[in-house]
C-alpha cells in the first residue's frame, strides 16, 4: 500500500460532491450508470468524522480506512471536505492511495485547520469523504464511494464565561429606551457572570454588546432573568443599517417571548409565544441561528421559530439588555435586581 498527500485544488471535493448530487437525482434508465459508484472497486471500511467544539486555529481531524475490493491493483483519490451552513466548502488534503486487490489501508487522518475568527462562521459543519478513480477536478472523475456526516462538529469564534468584563470584546451602552435610561454603571460582572442591574426604586436598566460586528453564524446565551414586573430582556443582533434579529422576553405576567426580524428598520417577521417555564427560576439557553436562507430561534436547544423570508443581510453586533417599554405596565423593584448572563457563545 502506498499513500501520498497532495494539497489539491478546492474544486476537488466540491466538484466530486456536486457529481454525487447529480447522480443520485437521475433514474437508472437515464444512462447515468457509467457515473454511479462501482461497488467492486473501492469500499470505505472505516470513517470517523470529527465531533465536539472547535475554535479558530485548532485542528479538526477525520479518520478513514479504504479497501480495494476489485481484482486489480488500483490507485484511488480520497478527498475530504467540510461544509458550513452557508454551503461554503473548505479544502483539506487530497490523498492518493495505492492498494493491491483485497488490501485495506491502515487508519489514516485528514486535518482541517479552523480559520481565524474573521474568516470562519460559527455553527455546525458537515464532514464529507469522497473516493474517486482520479483526482476530482473538472468533473472527470468517476465516483467510487463517499461518506457524509451532517452537523458533525461545532465551530465557535468565542465562548465567553465573563470572568471579567473584557473591553476588547464588549462595550457598554449609554442611551434612553422606553421608560429606561440604560446606564453603563448598571453593567458589570460577578462570580463568573455578566450582570445588568435594575437599581431599587427605578425603571432604569443596562445594555452591553460585542465590539465587533458579525454576519452569519450561531449566537447563544445562558441567562437568568429577574422577576421585575414590566421588564423586557433582550438577546439580539443589531446592525447600523437597521437590520435586527431579536429574542425579547416580557415579564408581563405570562412570560411571553417574541422572535422578530427587521430589515433596514422595517419589521419583517414577528411571532410571540409563551414560555413553558419561569425564566427567573433558573438559567436557560436562548439561541439565534442566522444563515442566508433562514433564521431560526431556539430555547434550551429546542426550535421555537424559523423564518425563510424577510431576512437581514448585514453584519451586526450581538447585544444583551433589560429595559422597561412605554406600552407595558411596570413597577420599580424595592431592591436591586439583576439579569445574569452565565455565558455567551458565537
């Protein structure tokens, strides 16, 4: 057995997988048989895609074994690729594997280096392995075998635990909203949590957000809300051009949550539902998945709402706030109250 690694062109895995998509969509009577995988040539006997969470600069490793199930010595081309939620492909080493009839390769690895934060998207990635008879360029290769694991692993740009308030990452807001003055002095950290205060006897709140703006990806926060009548707690993305994606939780007696999108200052989607728990009794995870063809909202990992039209397109800052709107009856707390954020991922 002989194996060679070649840094192939990006077109390899993308072209090969496009060929698979075309082949599987054609009926056998269409004359497509010449392009179908030939089971007597190659078989992927072992495929272990990556799993878990990875960050920019880390190595993501896949493992495989390949067997020549034909009657002649063969050289196979093995291409690996990963694909994000925007259908963007990322190149990995191409392998040239020479096997005698019946020979199985040892376990081998393919490594993808996660790009720097500004060049990668936070979210789940699909891992793909394709075996061809020649290097998969220009659509001339015959596909012999392939394996795919959707949502194989998660890439995050940041997992913030708020051991301190890092001003390189986060900024505090100072402005009026509804009945509230969002005072930067009401924002801080305590015992590994970010906190936004509502001072006793006031209807003031606070807000903090990412220094940088981001586009597509997954955005998640674990939060504990205060039990203060009339308070709105927001976890949202906001752009300078008026694009916005909101999760807003209302302490209105029923704990409504609203999932909203805005494009250039115009509300394009809005659905309000009732939470099936008390968000002031414990921490819960709130999540926005922002992708070109859909925006999805999750609570504790469960899908609550999805939109496929009227979607924002600009890069936005990620923010958390609490405040009192004009339209909701509110009562100032008798003592200081806080919204706590255990962690944020994006």
